[in-house]
C-alpha cells in the first residue's frame, strides 16, 4: 500500500515538474521573440499584454472545460440503462476493432513508393470514369423527348381518371406503373419520374414524395403532407410486408415499443395509416393487388433489360464485322503494291551479267506516258470511297448502340401523328445557374462525341466555336478558346496544331507531317474540289497527291463525296 501511495505521489510530482518546465521554456521562447523583434522601450509593454492575453485564454479554457463537463454529465444522466449498455458494448467493439489497425502513414520507403503508385492508379481510374460521371449528370431533353413526355403525361392523367385513383389522398407510384404498363407499350421504368415531374409543373398533380429511392408517393390533395425519416421507414415496411403488425415492426426496426407507439400514433393522427390488428395504408391495399404490382413491374424491367442487351450484342457484332471488312480494305493496297514489285524484281533478275553487242543497236522511240497509271489511280480513289462508306456505316451503328429515347418517340409518332424532322435541340435543360466554363466544357466534349467518327477528332477552332455560340448567347469566342486551352492543359484534348494562321484541336493522338498540313491548309475556306482541280491549283504530281490523300484518309481526316475532297474537321465553303 505504501509503495502504491509513493508511486502516485511521484507521478503527480513528475507531472507538475513537466508543466513547470513547459511553461518555463514557453515563456523563454516568448522572451526571445520580444527581444528579437521589438525595441527596448516596447518590450515590457508587449510582455505585459502577452500576460493579460494568456490569463484571458487560461480563464476561457477553464470555463469551457467546466461547461463541457457539466453538459457531458447532463447527457449521461439522460441515457437510459439500455442505451448505456449499448454505448458500452459499442465502445468495447470499436476498441477491439481499432486496436489491430496500423497507421496509414508509410513506414518504409518501399511502402511510400507503393502508396504513390496506388494513388496514380486511382487517379487514372477516376479520369477514365469521367465519361460515366458526365452521363450520370442531368438527363438532356430535346424537343422530341419533351413531346414524348408531354403525350405520356396526358395518358397518365387519363389512367388516373379512369381508375378513380384520385379518390385517395395519395397513391404509391407502383400502383400507377401497374396500370400504365398494361395500357402503354413503349414506355420504360426510368421514364416515370420525369413524366410525373412534368405533370406537377403543369398542375396535373400536386406533388411527389420520396419515401425511399425505390418508392415514391403521388399526392392529389392540396393538404400539406410532411413526413419524418422514421415515418418514412414505417411506410416502407408497410408497403414491403404483406401484413405488418406492431410487433413485427418493432422486430424489424429494433425500436423501443413506446417509441414505435409514438411514431404510429403520429401517422394515425395525420390520417396516413389505420391501426387494427395490422398497420394499413388505404391506397396500398389490398395486399394481393400489391403483390401483382410488384411482379408485373419486375417482369417488365427484366424484359426491357433483355431486349436492350440483345440489341446491343447484335449491333456490336455488326460493328465488329464492319471493322474486319475495313481492316481488309486497308490491306488490299499493300497486297497490290507487293504484286507490282514482284514483276519488277523478276525483270531485274533476268538481266544477264554481261551484254555483248555484235553491232550498234537500232535506236527506238522513247515510250510515252503509260495509260495504265490512270486506272491504278482511279482504283485507289475508289478504295478511299469504299472506306468512307464503311466508316459511315460504323457511325450509324455507333449511334444505334446509344440507347436513345428517340425510338420511343418514333413508335408513338407512327401510331397517332405524322411529325417530321424532330432533330432540333433545345440544349441543356439546366436551372440557369450552371457555371459557363462547365457549360462550355460539356458542349465541347459533346461536340467531340458527336462528330469524332466523322472528323477523326480533328477540328478547326472556327468550326467548333460556331457550334458552341449557337448553344448559348452568353458565350463568346474568347471564352470558348480559353476553355479549349484549359482542356488541352488537362490533356482532355491531345494537342493544338497550328496550320498557317488557323488553329486546329486534336482530341485524339495525331501527328501531321508538313505535306499533310500543306494539303489541309490549301483546302481551308475553299469549296470542295475534285482531284483534277487540286492537281492544277496545288501544282503537285499525281503520286504525291494520292499518297497525301491516302495518309489523311487512314487518319480519318479526309473523305470523298461525289468525287469532291472534303476535310470534315476544317471549315470549307458550301458548293
């Protein structure tokens, strides 16, 4: 016992010594600062002020500590026995779990290097998922999709009236889905919430209340309906369980019985539930019907997923076939080149090592220009045209691979209306507060996604600027150029290529030699020309023109239409 007392006294004495030393060295460091940075006549005044401030800080800390202790004791006194046991058990589990954890800081140089590599890998993965993040943003609505939603909202209203659903204050969305899926063929599960929101904007509905991400309520009355989180939990179980009793609710939620009674009484007072042997919501009943709603919705969603998957696989297969065909067409010129070299090599091999003339050979006229060269040139030109046709087909397939709501529009249009050319867009349906730089970035990336198969990801500034300026009148050319340069610095644009006085942006990895640049520069701001016109005005020989055209076509930067040469990414005049 005496040893224990001596140990305690020694520990207290040691703590006091440490505190005194800490204060001594702290005061000494303050004295050094005062001595170094203040004049002699100011030193005492500064030290006095420091002491006053230190005293105020010390008193404040004591008051805060006292207040925190009082509040802690107050909170502890309010805990029930079961809550104390739960906190105690949670503390033990946390201590047990955390005791085996190591520090996240690297202990060796190898661990530090590995952490850096892991971080780089994570950053690369996040950058690759940027496209997914963009697609997860607010859904774009064009004129056609807006018309489709408007028509569906009128059909929903007709279903609500015919089925007398407005007799309830509110109904679950699955109840409306059940009837809509039976009467409307070309509608998908993800269309419902956007359509219902349009109905709220047009005063066809009063409000939509989210119970959980999978369950929403449609409100028909003007009466306010505010639900707490716990009340939403109760409604979730009422909908999911076939017959929910008070006892089962307590088991599922692990609530205290008195607390569960309080929540149920509040819901009953609001007229939302009825308390009998089971907990009931009038618009959720009968349970047998609710079971039908769930089953039909699951079946419809599964069918749509299967159709989309089959369609995607078919389109993917067709695209692969076209790619193989395109690859073969690229191999064809190489085979022709090899076959042409073989006879030439044979002729060289057949030449004798030494030729002895008996007499002076007769002079022969020089051969004229070979007529055969022209068919070879025409064959190569045709090869370029064939590749363009294949690329066009692949573009159509890429468009088909994007599951678009335009198909719904076309089906509905053929049934009731004959509306042509719904290609007009109304751009981003934002709330008007989106940052302009972000808006311009989305327009730029959307332009590349839309036209990269056509222009090879190579576009003149004036062309993309013209596209973006039409989207929003607040945007200026300088703003577009600034954002393009920022995207280039972030490596979202591969490089900037200057051709003469014209700036081009390459979204894909691309290298151009001087001949290719000169050829593109010659065609900028001119009407599309034929090969013969290019030969005459550019003053190149046919072989050089052909080789340059083929090299640009292989990079997907050049196309032929009606024997006219086009650079899709450059600004050219219309014929």
